């Protein structure tokens, strides 16, 4: 069975690129194009994703709103969340991590392959523990 | 306050009763409430279950009917096959019958495989296309239940079932749609049987919309939305009972359960006030009973207590009598107990006291009579002596007053500065006071025996004739100014008063002359008149000057671009320029007051209060960003102070207002630019970087061509560099604007240096360069600084060193100088010539030797500039320690030390 990733990203350039990279790395990807869609899809989803990736600047509800919703939902709160954004502010990163995200990655700092590697680590960790993965919080090259 | 024993007893017993009422009442109330609560929960849960079941049952009959039609009604399949050309009217009348018979279904429609309505019990429905609707595609495979929605066409809530019609080969030929009669479901849900007067049940769909009418708000179905935490919890799929506040704000006890078939929350609630009414009623009866018992006990104690206490009251009354001096007491208590004994002893005591009192009284009476007689004798003697003394004293006083009055008069005349003379009837001076000598210059001997014309005779003769006429003929006092001559020949003017002194017969006896030398006053008066004239001239001149000055000032303040006002300390505006009138949109010629202006400012800014504060403190106040007529201003209130002999007085103030709206707009658009740049520039660059790297990572077999591969690598490298430039550019701009915050914490420097070297080691290794770290001591250097920023500076210096070194080592050293630590990075690069040294650390200046050949360094030229800004923010310095062309350079930066361990 393939591992499912959930990606919320409004920019078609970005979502297409990451979906392709995930597919090429052997993952199935569920997509959402704004915050509202992300929440409603996550609520209705039958097979829960292994990792959720959230952009921050999205229409309707932003990534922080979606993250808050996930962490308040009994069904979703155990799924590790990675913030994948081009906002490189130290404050945004600290806010996301304090809200329960496991990683804060600035898109422009990584090739898609490197992001896939990070996801792989988290997938491995979460399958080991059968619970919230024990991943070190990573923040790098922030303004 | 005093309480009798009976009252105390009653209060004591009543307090105990009160406790019993409070504790007993509370216990019974809560016990009852709990048992009622449990009963109500099971009651409403069963009602809720019952209603849900009947709604389900109701739905099932509808579904069963529609599915039966789809599977068993073969005419439908034939009808839907257009080739058969079957008349649909017969089928339609059958469908109409079914919709009437089956309560759950209000209407039935048949759709062909293209989604066209071919038969319908609804008017004007036939011929419409439903192929675009979501349910149609789903209903081609299995039965679909469309839960509550608001049908815009019929303008009422609807719900329908759609199921596929298939022919004998199991091929899809059409869809049958049954519209569920919502009214029936609503009736089942909202029926209030078994829920009392305030109880109700209703449905809330997943959009928080009330689907059925609410009892407390009629006709609210599909209008009212309810956002309450417990409703949210219910809509998330939970079922639970409890006490909550309902949509109307009332406290309710209820059961909320998720109704999966209708995707809604089924709510059953009863008002708490009604639910707990029995508990309250029972408790009220209990309390009432206890109060009646309490009153009864109080009355009994009152009667019983009085009986017991009566003898004590009597004893008390008799003792009060003795206290007031009445010893005629006889306590008759007729009691053989302890109280009886007390009464006998008490009666004896009263008799003895009475006897003793009588003896004492007669002795006192005798002594008083003797004393009174003696006192009378003494009084008489005293009166006689006092009278005598008073007479002597009076006489003595009168003679003393007369003597002192005379003496005073003499003293006054001798010492006055007025010249006083007395002449006899022929004008010969018989007395002259010392002032005469002082004024005229003639001695007392020279004056006495002479005529006053000795110093007079300076006025025209007719003056003297008139004067003497007044005095001698009319026997009146003459008063006037007279010119006289002193002994030394000097003329002086005096104010003279000459009076005749008459005897009892009205005959003149003497003349008395009084003169005051007023020549000095006269001279002063003349001088004053002259002075006044010249001052008036000066005032006219000065006024003219002031007017000119004011005009000049006004034209100069009119030319400044700020609003300008001068006001006095009573807020009266003395001077203002045109700019201020423009700011407030006043007519240029209007007379304005401060009150006209105050209302234009934002409510949270009170100009008058601010002016008062500044005037009170006698300090210039700056006004920051105040809003006025949709514009932003900054300004100054400067009190005008004049100092005189160490005391300063506030005589008014100057108010300046400057329009800074434009500056604000520019500043804001700058901020917005950075926000947009940081996000919007990065996104396309990320796409270029990501896609090119993916072509290299995942499609290497497709870009096997060496040249194509190289080109892709170049695109990837270029995009990374562009991202780096954007980041550097933003970094530098934020630093320049002071937007980067320094977050200090305590950390150990040598650790951080090792860590930074490790992170950049790979990059150095690709060029066969090794980085060595030499620390002079083994001490740990603790800093209190922003760790990330320190790492960034070191990383930049190391990055530069690696860039410029072709082969050899890079050495990092730390040295402690007093309170600072110096971190230096030495490379074996090309070195920097003296003329380029001074360009280092400037904007867009790479650290290389060839300033204009940037492509060699692949840098933005902002690295050292950013490092300089960062280090200065960290409280240190950065610089080039030494550089020899061809041998290498050493860069350094310093940081303040917190402590060395």
C-alpha cells in the first residue's frame, strides 16, 4: 500500500511541482488549493494521510488556521504536520512549531528531493513509534 | 443594645432553627435535583431515540418504495427506451397514486440516461435537464440520499432519494427521483409530546442551520444558524446529555445526538427552570414548615421564660430604687427557694442602709448653717475695700490723660516738617517751630519779633490785599500757593494755610500760619509733563515698528509649510498662518478659536488637555502621528515662557502641525514591497530551482546529453544564486531599516565556532581546503548575544575565505582583549591591495581583489556589508586585520564577553 501525503498549496506552480516530486518518489498525494478545502477534505478523508504539508499564505483560511484545526481534531491531531512555505520569518517559524508542527521548511531553501528526504524521515519515525513521530524540530536560514 | 434573658434564649433557639432550615433545605433540594436530573436524562434520551427511529422508519418507507419502483416496474425500462414510444400518462397516474399513498414521498420524477426529466408529478418539471447536478452522476450506480437542502425553485427545504433504473442486462437506462416530504419529518421532530411546556426538539444541519422550526423562534427553519460549543461538538459526531445554554439564552437540560442519516445534530432540550420546578416546590414547602415550627418554639420559650425570670425582674427593680436613694423597699417574693433567701437578706440590708443615711443627713445640715454665716461676713469686708481702690484709680487716670495729650500736641508741632508760626494781631511773630528755620533759613531768634514779610513779599501786592481781606474781614481761613524767598535768596513755592484765632467775642486774637515747601514737588511735576510727552512720541514710533514686525512675521510664518498658531495662556489665538486654515479646511478670513479645532482630531487625542499638560510642565511637547481629516500629522506644542528675577511665567504657546501623510504612505508601501518581495519573488524562483533539480534528480535518464545536463545544472545554480541575492538584499534592507530584532541569550562561543566550521566543512573539502580552529586558552567564553547572528557573521567570513582560497588552510583564532573577544579568520587567498581595502564593507562591494569582475566571486557584494551591520548591532566591530597581496587576508570581528569560565 502506498503512503498518502496531504498537500495544501494554492499556487499551481508549487503544487504541481511537489505533487510530481512526491509521485516520482512513490507517494500518493491528496491535494487542496485553499484553507477551507484543506479542512473539509481532511474531515471527509477515508484513509488518513501519513504526513500533512501546509503552505501558510493561502486564500480563505491560512496555514495556521488549518494547523489549528488539525491539532484540535481528535481524528487528525496525531498526523505529523510540516509547514512548507516561502515565508522566512523567525516569528512565523516559532509560531508554527509552538502550534505543533514538526518541521518548518522554507521552500526556496530546498530542492524537492531534499524535501522528500525530510518526509521520508518522518514517515519512518512515525511507523516506528506508531504515534506522534519523534522528529527534531528544524528551522534554518530564517530572517 | 441590651437584651433580656428571654430575648437571648429566643435568639439562640431561633439561630439553631435557621441552621436546620438552611442545611436541611439545601440537602433536600440538591438530593431531589440530582434524582430529577437522572430521570430527565433517561426520559429525553428515550424521546430522542424514539423520534430518530420514527424518522428513520419514515425515510426507509420512502427509499423502499423508490427502490421497488426502480427494480420491479418493468414498464419504466420500456418507457425509457425511446424506440418503444410508450405513452407515459398511465405511468404518471400510477406515480401520482403512489405519492399520495406513501406519506414519505411528496413527488416522484423519472430521468432518462441523459439526465432529462421525462416524467414528473411536479408541475412544469418535465423537460428540464439534471445531468449537471452532482447527484445524477452518483445515482447512475447506486441509491443516493440527498440530505436537507433549500430548494430555490420551490422556495422550501427539500430532500430526495435518487436510484438508478437498469434494464435486464443491468444496463443503466435512467434515474428515478423521489422527493421526501419534509413537512412530515419536521412534524415528527418538532412534536412536543412528553417534553412539557418548554421542552422541544429540533435538527441542526452541518452548516449550523436549524432545519426544523424552533419553539422559541417561530418560522426559523432554514433561517436561524446556531453557533454554540455543544452544538459544534454534536456536529463533530458526538452524542451526549447535559446542561447548556440554548440558542435563546436559556439554561436547558438536554440530549444532543449526531443523526448520521440526516447528517445533522438532533437536539432535545427542556428549560432548566421547568425541569427542576418540582425540586424547588418541595424545598419551599420544607422551608415554610420549618419557619412555622420556629415561630411556635419562639412563642413557647417567650411564655416559659417570663415565668422563670419574673422574680429576677422584681429584684432588679428594687435594686434600682435603692440606687436612686429610695430605701423603703420590701421584697416579697413568697418563695422558699434560693430566691426566697435572697429576698430576706435583701430586706435586712435595705433597713440598715436607711438608718445610716438618716444620721449622716442631720450632721451635714448643722455644719452647713455655720459655714454660711462666716461666708457672709467675709463678703461684706471685701466689697468695701474694692470700692475705695476703684475711686483712687479713676482720679489718677484723668490727670495722666490730660498731661499726655498736651505733651503729644507740643511734640507734634515741634517735629512736623510743616512750617508753623503764630503772630499777634499786628503781624509780629510770637512763635515759630523748628521747621520755619529749616525752610526759610532764618533762625528762631531772627524770626520771632519780625513780620512774616521777612521771607514773603514775592507775590504781586493785589494778591496780599485779597488774602488779608479773606482773613481779617471775612475772618476765614486762607489757603493757597505762595512764592517765598529763603535767607540765601532762593525763591520757593509753598502751600500756605493762614487762619485767624478768635476770642469768645469774635475778635481776632492771633493768626496761625502753616506752610509746606512744595517746590520739589512742583519741579517733579514739570519734569513729569515733559517726560510724558516724549514717551508718547516713542510709543507711537514703537507701535509702528511693532506693526511692521508683525506683518513681516506673519508673512514669514505664512510661507512655512507647517500649520502655525500662537495663542495666549487663555487659549486665545493671537496669530495663525494660512497653512493651519488649510489643514482644518477653514475659510482663510475666519476668526478661529481653539474649540473650533479640537473636534477635528481623533477622539482619543484631546488637544486642549495636551496643551494644558505642556504648559504646566513648561516643556516642549512633540505630537506623534495624530490623525486629522483623514491625514496624519506630527507637531509641536512649545509653551512661551518669560523669566523675570528667577520667576518664570507662561504667557502662551506655539502650536506647529506638519502633514506627514505622504511620508507615511511611502513608508507603508516600502514595507509592503518587502513583504511582497520576500514571498512573491521566492515562489517563481523556487519553481525554477525545484523543477530544474527534479529534472536532474528524477529524469537523469531523459537528459543524458552532457550539454543539456550541464545547462540544467546552470539553471539550478543560477536560481540558487538568485534566491541568495533576494535573501541578502532583504537582509540588508531590513537591517538598514532596523527591522531585524536581536534576540539575546547566553551561549558558549567556542562551541558555536566549532559547530559553524563543521557545517561549512563539506564546502571547503570540495576545494581541498581544511579549516583549523586555534583557541589560545582552554577557558570557555560565554556570550550574551544573538547566537544566530553571530553564526551568520562567522559563516560569511568563512564563506569568503573558502571562495578566495585556491589551496591551503583557513585558520580561525580567538583572542581575549579585556571585555571583548576577537574572532579572526585568515585565508591564503589573493589578498587585497591597499586601494581596495577602503571599499570593503560597503554596499555591493565583493571582497575580491578585482572589484569590477564580480562573476569570479559569485557573490552579491552584500555579505561583508550585512556582516558589518550585524556586528555593530551586536555591539562589536569588524575589519580587515592585515592583507598581503599574493599571500592572503585576515578578517576579524569582536564581540562583548559576558563571562569567562
